[in-house]
């Protein structure tokens, strides 16, 4: 099976790299600057799970290649329309699309462009970032991808993927409830990226002090209420469960949005918190904390220019 990973950034470079390390036929769709970096230094991973230095196959938009069996989207949400345009020539009739982006709003666009039957659900749990020199730095124990059919069915095609992904130096889990998994991850990241960017400290400090825990739980509950009103299949009590999880995380843990902010880069605010606020308006849910998080991120965007 031939796999095309869109973007050799923090997530795509890490998981694509782990598959390549195992011997899977992986190609990365990259842009010119990243291509030059990868040609010069290779794909370099520094990770708590072991380092790697790999020589990746690279493709730049409009170069010739026959369609791939699987396309893994690992770009940021704000680059998705352009990434879809660049990927289209490499998608054939049987190509499976696997997105690893945070959030949920990207699914509509992928379904529209590739057909719902060709798009799997997917997400990842990992703390990883791209250093200035192109090194992928992966810094905490979890390095998991979850994927599955939108229907939850265990089909032949996801079983084949499961085999292909098995025994590499990262966890790939085939899920029978990927829709729930994706909404749960969305709840988690919308809250965690919100508080870590608002207070600009790692999770340990967010959860400290007189009000830290209170604010975090209240934000999770606001987001949970929006999701329930929208009919998202989230579990009862998931907010408290995730709150406890966030309290037991390594205290130095940061969100990827926070790391992007520290680097002065763009943030996925419209895709994550903005989309939730649209749903809140639609379902008339009151969300003062989420609005504060959103407003702060939009001010950051404005100051960034
Ligand atoms: N980092 C993390 O710890 C986690 C991130 N996520 C989610 O994963 C997604 C990806 O995040 P992350 O890996 O951090 O982002 P990065 O910015 O590190 O990587 C994204 C990569 O996509 C590339 N890209 C964008 N458009 C194109 C294109 N048209 N063709 C080729 N390459 C393209 C960018 O290339 P270029 O360098 O040319 O701009 C960049 O290298 C996000 O939705 C994020 O929220 C989820 C879990 C954890
Ligand atoms: C919370 C975390 C690190 C877990 O994967 C994440 O998804 C992110 O920061 O984007």
C-alpha cells in the first residue's frame, strides 16, 4: 500500500516517519521550503520514544505521481482548502482519506471534495512540534492515532490499514466509535488549547491556584452543553472525566496551539473555538468563558497582523 502524508509537520512528520521507519511505502507532500530542509537534513525525529533520522520520499504539488492508496491529512485546518487542491491529482477511485486534524468542521469539506464513503474518521493524541531547523520534537508518552469507518463497521479496508499500521513505533488504534472519539478529542482540545493560550502557561499551572480548576471545568461544561445540544454522541460525565485527566497530565504539558502562539504562528481558532460558538448561537447556549477564550485568540490574530 502506498501512503501520501500531506505535510511533513509535527504530526505528519512524526506518524509518517514512524511508518516509514517500519518500512511502509510513505511519501510526503511538501512545499518548497520544507522540501529543501528535508533534502538537506533528512526527516529528523527527537522523541521520548526514540530518535530517528530518515530519508523520505517527497512530492511537491503538480509533480507527477499515480494515485495513492491512502492520503493522510496532517496539515492545519486553515490550510485545508489549498491542501485539498494540491492533493486532488493523487487521489484515485479507491483512495482512502484519513484526516488527523483536531476538531470536526473539516469533515464536511473532505466529504464534499472526496465523497463521504472515501473518508475515514481519524484523530491523534500526541505532543509534538516542529523546531526552526525542521526537527520534529515529540515530548510526552502518548503517541496515538485512532481511525475507523464513520459507521463504526470493521470493514476489510480498515482491517488492511490496521495490519499495515501495526508494530511500528507509535500506536495506531482501529476504533469502532470514531465519531464519539473525535467529538471527545474536540472537547478536550478546545478546552485545553483555550486555557493554555489564555493563561499562557502549561497545564500544571492552569490547574493551580484558587480558580484554575473551577474555570477549566466550567469551560468543559460549556463546550459539552453545545455538543449535546447539537446532537454530538458524547458520553455522560465526559467533562468531569476529561477534567480529571487534565489534572493528572504531566504538569509541563502544553497544547499545540500554545506552542504555535509562542512561535508567533497562526492558530486554528475559527476551526476549533469559532465553530463551537457558531453551534452555540444556533442552539442558543450561553457560553461566556468560551467567548472570552475566542476573543483573546482573535485579538492575538489581530496583533499578529
Ligand atoms: N502538534 C501537535 O501536538 C498536535 C497537533 N494536532 C493537530 O494536527 C494538525 C496538524 O498540526 P501540526 O502537525 O502541529 O502542524 P504543523 O504546522 O507542524 O504541520 C503542518 C504541515 O502541513 C504543511 N502543509 C500545509 N499545507 C500544505 C500543502 N498544501 N502541501 C504540503 N504541505 C502543506 C505545512 O507545511 P509548510 O511548512 O510548508 O507550511 C506544515 O509543515 C492540526 O489540526 C493540529 O491541531 C493534533 C494533535 C497534536
Ligand atoms: C492536547 C494534545 C497535545 C493531545 O494530542 C493536542 O491534541 C494538541 O495540543 O493539539
